[in-house]
C-alpha cells in the first residue's frame, strides 16, 4: 500500500489531489462526492468583492426606487453568471461544507480593494475555512503603472491580509509577472504559506458579425501542464513556501509530473468537468500503481525528484536550451 499522504499549507492531506476553485465546488452534494472519491481538499469557488458590491447596490437600488445612478454604475461590472453569492451566502456555504465533510475546505477570495480583501478574508476565516486562497486574478492594463508597482501592490496586499488572519494563505498567481521567483520569494517573506501556479487567463474572442467581444471559456488540456511544472521545478526548495499546481492536470501521469517537479499538491477542475468527480478515484489509483511499479513507498519520497537542481540537465528548464529545442523539431 503506497502512502500518498502529503502536507499542504501545514495541513495533513491524505493525498495530493485537490479540487481547485470552480462552480463544481459550490454544492454541498458535490463536496461530499469529492470526499467520497478521495479528493483530499476542496477550494471553494471564489467570492468576488465586485459581486458583493453589486448585490449591495442592487439592494440599495431596490430601496431607492427610481434612482438612475446605480443602473449605470452596474454596467461597469462583469457578468458573473453563476457567481450569485452575497458574502453571507458564501460564508453559509463554508459552514455547511465544514459540517458535511472532514476534508479541509479552502475559501477563495478575489478582492478589488485592500479593505475588501481584509474584511472578507477575516469573514472566511471566521466561518471556519481551514485556509484561504487569494485569487490574484488581475490584468494590469494601464500603461502608467510599472511592473514593479503591480508586483509591489500584490506583495503589500499579501502582507496586509496574512497579518490579519490566523489561517494559512495560498496565493494563486498568473504567469504575467516580470520575475516569478522574486515575487514568490517576497510572498514567502510576507506570510504566504503557498503559491498556486498558475491562474488561467480567459481570452475573449471577437464576433465579427455582431462586432462584439465574446467571453470564451475553454477547458484546459494536459499541454498546459508544462508551463507549471517548469516553474515549480525552478522554484522548488529555493524559498520557504509550498508550491501547488493548477492548470493542465488531467491524468495520473500529470499528477506524478507535478509532484516530481516539486509540487506539494496538484489541483484539478477541467478534468472533473469533463469526466465527472468519480474520475478522481481512477487518477489516484493510477498514481499508486505507478509509484508501486517504480519502487516508491510514498509520494513524499518522489516529491521534487525532477526539480531543477537535481536533474542532470538543469538548463533544460531554462532558456539556455532554446536553440536545442528549436533544433529538435523534425520537419
Ligand atoms: C468554470 C470555471 C470556473 C472557475 N472559477 C474559478 C474561481 O472562482 N476562482 C478561481 O480561483 N479559479 C476559478 N477557476 C479556475 C480553476 O480553479 C483552475 O485554476 C483552472 O481551471 C485551471 O485548472 P484546470 O486545468 O484543472 O481546469 C474556474 C475554472 C472554470 C473552468
């Protein structure tokens, strides 16, 4: 029997398979199913500060019938589709999930103001979440804000939030950072317990008939994993922070590659949306079988075996072999 247990965010988990934040993690029934299928922890879908503001404004609009002002303001806010959560509903969901299952429940927050991040982070903690994922889904589009300013803002935000909560915090980042190692090491120094690599940025498409920009959410494939394992392998053991992968984890081998590069946990959403929650059992079975075949007794002993420092050809993770890669394509 292979020992699949890991520690993530200082929390013992029975294995490294975590359900990342998505609408799948909204219903308590699904969360129970996830526990039954041996998923080790669940990240709830994000609470969006805009959403809470939107709902407050809707309430205000209702109270102030006839005021045009709010209707106009609301058009600036994105269409949240399924994200119909006021913060009280979100907090209730955390309480119910905690009652229903024993696996760790990780709240997820996407704020727009420092005050909002702190307020909702504390509320999520007080509702009983075991940890908090800060979803830094932000696309800098203003030319007058430098990359240093953007990254400093992230670090300040992480400092502000982590200094005010007791539960561990994971920071979910995008790869649009000018220096990933620098920013991650600053997160580590600012109280973050983990970084989750990487948020996917959803690229809208253009409809030329209606001359409109249309949202277009495509699920991932395993191809997206390589960007993650490369960066995990580069960051591994260089700073005091747990590393987690989200994006492109679809199969047992993907989980194993993530762990080999140095991740503590690998997260899945697209694979569960495509194959259903019971697919988790098959993935974990595949992981155990592979480890057994290859004489590993535990997943911990396999963790980081292919990190950048321990491989024969560390440059393969870097640009140094750029020419070699280009040259390796057989026409
Ligand atoms: C429909 C959908 C909704 C999502 N909602 C959230 C969210 O609320 N917060 C968040 O941090 N990530 C959200 N994600 C991103 C996932 O957590 C995950 O990071 C991403 O899908 C990449 O992982 P995958 O390749 O396993 O799908 C969402 C993804 C999908 C497909």
